[in-house]
C-alpha cells in the first residue's frame, strides 16, 4: 500500500485549527479590485470555517 499524499492545492488553501476545524480564505481578493466597493472588499477580509457539507471532501484532500 502506498502512502497517502496531501493534495498540494488544498494544503495552500486550508488551515487546520487546534480544535480540528478547517479554515478557508475568501475568494475574489486577488486582482481587479477597482470595480469593487470598499464595503465588499472589507467583507472579504479574514478567514471563515469550511461548511459541514464540504468537510468530508476537504478532509480527504488534506488526508486528516
């Protein structure tokens, strides 16, 4: 049996907290921000938790 490898795209995009929850970072913050309002850009700051329905998929990619 071979060793399971972590999905290299997933390890760049998700972080696991000490309590075992998974953090994700919000999309649409990379470029062409001039057309976005200040309020929209401000609301995209920070990170949020991965939804329960996506946890199995993310956990499989991160080999938890």
